[in-house]
C-alpha cells in the first residue's frame, strides 16, 4: 500500500473540489480503486501506484481549475478521470478552458475529452474535417458550436446544415405533408443543437434571412458554397456518389465538417457507405482531418456508454 499527500490552501476551492458530501472524491475512489482520507485541507491518497498517480493528478489539476474560476461540475470529474487515464501527461486546463465563445449564446461550451479537443483543433486548422464515432460523443454539437461562433465572429456569412433523408423502416411517401414537412423530422437534431446555443427568436431571424439553412442532402446538388460553414450530419447514410457530390460543393472561404457513426449505417448495402469510402480514399490528403471517437468520449447520460459497450460486445460474439 502506497500513500501520497496533497495540501491545499484555498478553502473555497477545496469545498468545490470535494463536492457535496464528498461525492467528487468518492467518484475518484470508485473509478481508481484508491482510498482518499480527508483531514481539513490535506488529502491522503492510498492504493496502488498507478491509481494514486491518476488520483493525485486529477485532484491537483481540478483544484487549479477551480482556482482559475472554473465552475466544476460532477460530470467534469468523470471527464477528467477519463482524460488522465487515457493520457497521464494531459493537462486538463488546456482542454476544459478551451472555450468556444458564442456571443449572445446560452452557455459556455468546451471540449470534454482528448478526442473532442483534437476535433476542435482540427476544425480550426483544416477546411474539411470528418468526425467519426458513436452517438453521444459531441460530434455534431461541437461542429455546430464552432459554426455558430464563426458566424457571430464574422468569419463566415452563413451556416448550412445537411442530412441525408434515409428511410429507415418507413417510406417518406406515406408521411403526411409536403416535402419540407416530410424531411423535417430527419433534420430535427440539427435544429435542437442550434436552439441550445442561441435564443429561439434569433435562430428564427437567421433562418428567415437564409443566413442559417437546414436542408436535406439532395438539395445540395449543383450548388457552390462560398464563405460558408457546412455540416453534413449522419454521413454514414450517404452513398459514394452523394458524398462526392457534397464534398465538391465547397467553395472559397468555406469549411465543411462531416459527422457520422459507421456502426449505424441504414443503407441496404452497408459496404457502399460514402463515409466509409471517404475515410479510405481521403485519409492522406493534406487539409483534410479525421477525428475518431470511441465510447470513452460519450458525454451523454452515463448509461449511453454502457449501452454502446453492450452492443459492441454482442457484435463481437
């Protein structure tokens, strides 16, 4: 049994670090199999060397974050544990303090994993970025945050959000309404992310003026998109021809982010997914980046990560 001590001076920061009834410390204990003894401003961490090392780094780095004014939440402790368990040399502050500034927005948005941090940096530095991984890893949400920030900072003149309307089990022709009403359910997740970042009235004005456009993929044919931030969501359900068509719409001053989960292909021939082919053909082209996510990067309800793992294990069997 090894022991390591930590001493803190800021009483206010200590309270936030410990969490209500010490729940943040209990989370660290359960995740790493260590014991944390509290004596006022002093922590004594006991356990094996690997567990102690991660626990020590987690506590000290989160304490430093709090001292810098970061509003620590319980989920942040979980994210920090995941990051440092994956890469013990990581600096939590470099990730959690990378704020995506959205003027007049509703919340502060920051990466919550190493993969998310890489993804955000890739979007900043590359004109075309692919975000590939399971649901709940923040692929679409972070892309939307980057797009909104770019629009409000006058880096682009419009946002175009696109999804393929794949008929997964039901026919569009049988749905009520005109074409717009038929495809709208497929685009709803994009609207949800948008409304989470900007006031409803402002989104409505931007949509009305055409500054923000939400459309099915088929509507992109024949267009050239300049000075735009284009997001193609659910790209695993594009065909090879559709993916090529979309990628060749990009004009001067534009940036495109393509997101999808290659384990959730609804096409009849899953081997013909445009996202799968694009990963194979474009992975070595300068200016195009690929950010790969896994279940470790899930930032939804904790059960989502376990659900993904259960399905992965079943598929392996």
